[in-house]
């Protein structure tokens, strides 16, 4: 190894051909940190871009077991577009064989036409204060009777907006 003296002539120095690699390592580390930081920022920004939540509303459920009528009242909150609404009804933990295809007029498993915004001839906006009702036909299973536990789940575009439960009276 060739040694030279610095300006003061006291310290040995390494010749130009044998320099340390510290600057190169430093640049590589800074470049790696920049790439990692960029990836973290990109993931963070994408996490902020959330899908819009479904509408927010409150509902009341009542069930007449003698007449097999399920009634849901939109108590408060945003309007619900019935065209994008799905209704799932269960009786004692078992889903009805035929679910109401809201909005509808005359559907298999249901008697007559539904009341309120579930009727396809009504306005498709379900607003606070309106009631929607369906009458479950005797051909639909399980049968709906007084004392049964009835659950109704409302979803809009695949997002659950309400899960209601009551006992049929």
C-alpha cells in the first residue's frame, strides 16, 4: 500500500486507487430510503381513498305473525334508493326460501303487492317517515307465525345499512 503524507506531513493517507466506498454506500442507502418512503406514502394515500359508505338511516321493524306481514319504517336519516336496496328476511335464524326482490309487484313467495316504496309503482326514494311492508305467502318457507324471531337485513350496493330483529306478535 502506498502511503502519502497530508498537508501537515503527519498523517498517512490512502492513495487514490484505494479509496473507501463510503460515499457509494451512502448514496445507495439514501436511494433505498427514498424508494421505501415513496412506497409508504403511496400506500397511505390509497388507504385514504375509501369507498363511499352506504347511506345512514334508522329503521323500525314490526311483524304481524297472524297475517304474516313484515313492516319496516324508515324513522330517520338519508333517503334510500330502493332500486339499489336488497332485503334479506330470516325467521328463527332460517332465511326465507323466496326473498323480496324489491321493488316488486307480485313476486313468488309473497301475497299481493308490497306497500310503500317496496312497490315498483311507487317512488324509488324511501325517505324518513315512510313505511314499507310485505306479506309473506304460506307457500314461502319457513312459515311465519306469532312468537317467531324475525330478522331483516337491509343492504345498499352490497353494504349493510341496517340489521333489524323483533318477535312476531
